[in-house]
C-alpha cells in the first residue's frame, strides 16, 4: 500500500481525527419520540400509526396519491416490477416470474438493486448506455434499443446520485412504443424535474430510506403509485398475500416486505428535514465546484434549466488528458503518480489514508460479471466489444465505462464542516502536483 504520509506532496497534511463519511445518517432527535411511542404502545410489528403517517406524509410531500411502506427500496422495486409485469403479461404461475421470457430495458449506471428484481421475475435486463449531460439513461440509446428489440414493453430508469434523468424524452419514447416505466428514485427523493418531484413520473416508482440516503429509517422504502388498486395489491403482496379469511388463506405468491412500525418511526422523525438536508448537500456540491475549479476536473453534471437535484452525492470527473496511468482488474487496481495528473485510484487511496471515505462511481451493470452475457445498447447500437475502452483510455463510445474510469464520489456527508471539506479539497489538489 502506498504511504501518502511519506510523500512530500502531502507534507503538513494531518489525518482527520474523526472519520469523514461519504454519506452517513443525520438524525435530529425527533426520531426517538416516534420510536419510543411505538415501543410504549407495543406496536413494534408491521402495523401501526407510524407506518400510516409516513405513507400519508410522503404521499403529500411528493403530491402522489399512494405510498406503500416496505422493508427496503429493493423490496419496493421488486413489487413495482412485478406489478408492471402482471399488467403487461398477466399473473404468473407459482414458481414463475411475471417477466418470464421477456426483455427489459434498464439504466446501466446504477446499483445492482435497480436491475436484480428483473431477474427475480424471470426477465432479462438489456442495459441502456449513459449520457454525458446527467449521467443517466441516454434517450438516444433507448430509441436505438427499441429499434433492435421492438417487442420490449418495460423500461427501468434510475436517477443517479440524486440527479434527475431526461424523463420527458424517456417518457415520450416509452409511450411511443407502448412501454411502461418503473422509476427508481431511491437516490433522488426531493429532486425535481420541471418543478415536479422525482418518484412521480413512473407508472410505478420507488424511494429508499437506506442508511445513507437523504433521509433514512436505517432501512425501508416505499412504492409510489397513482392507482389505488395497485397500492392495495402491493400491500397485500408485502404481507404474504394473506386473503381476508378467518384462517391463513393464500391464493397467490406473497412476500415478507412490509415496513416495520419501528423503522417508520425513524422515517417519521426525518421527514420534516428533507429540504434542510438537500440545502446542506447542495452547499457541499457548490464548495467542491468552487474549490476544484482550478483543477482539470468537472463535477457531476445536471440540467440546470429543467432540474433541481437533491445533490445526494458530490462526484468528480477527471479530464481525459489529466488522467495518470491507471488500470482496474476485477478486484484490484494499479495507479501511478504523474506530475500534473491524477486518477480516481490515487485520489481515493489518498482520501482513505487521511481517514475520509470516497467511492468509485457505480460500475456499469453491463460490465458486471453476472450480467456480461446480457445485451448492452449505445446510441450507435450494440456496445459489446467496446466496454474495455476505459482500460486503455481510448475515446469512449461506451459513455458509462468512461465515466466509471475517470470518476469518483467525494465525501458528501451533510454534517461535514467547512474546514473539513477544505482539507479534502486540499488533498485532491496535492494529488495533481
């Protein structure tokens, strides 16, 4: 392991006394009130007033009719995809998924929780390349995908790092081809596109309350829908699909996916702080943008005319001609120092040694070993065969691979003090010396 403390470029830089996190939970004390009430009233299962209230409050915040509290964002995605599959292709037999034998177009640059439920339901994910303007699904690549696979009827879109994708273009293309949209707004709660909240654009949408999200329950998520029948069906499925009978009667497959009243109590204590957290995250993004302006880097982009991100994570992309030698294998990486240049490997290693947490950009799904046999579509057609462009630093047709090669996520914890962030910025500067 390279020892940055012995590198003369970092002379005078002291290790942080306390860990500087990428994005840790921020609590305010209100959470304790509702958790205590759940315990004192003995409502500690998957029913209770906290669940009822957070469903109501989130629905009101997002201006959407129905929000269904579930155990995780992944559970919400699974039920959303199952609802979409049943609507498109009919109910599945027990032991089979609703997407059996069908392809689904999916965001490529995302966490695998976005796409894994396609496999749960027996479908096959087809990955759509990323566009440079927002780092989200490329509408032109999506249009090309429909040319190649005109039979597809489901699109799964994720808003990366809290930045809305080009949802108008994607909706227009999906409608043109008779396709439904499942919107993964796990990272983008509170972000808006043309003044409308993300999480309300999909035929089915989801949000997450995982421990690192803009507000948290430590876990938990919600399925969002405009249709009461779908909301009722999701609630039923999430409680093992028990029928309204005096005994345990089951006529369809169910899951143990309902949100706990304890978790809901934590979320209930967080809801009033969504906008405050977004404001803090935005200030962090803007300080990075200003503090790194003299370096050959750019911050993660967004469409300032149409969207207001929640700035969940601040990310950085190194200019191509400022990349030092850097290669990644499946589980390891190699980088070297070069005057005036740097790489995500070097910067992340330096940040970690000084007791701060950064992360690589999400590795695109089409590059993951589990999904390498699946189709990957760029705006020029099939992207297979160009996915290793990032290794040699070639001009990438594969946009997602290029962003993964040159990008990194910076410490974005909303409790981070200004002087702490200034020190992170200084460490990044030293990497380019």
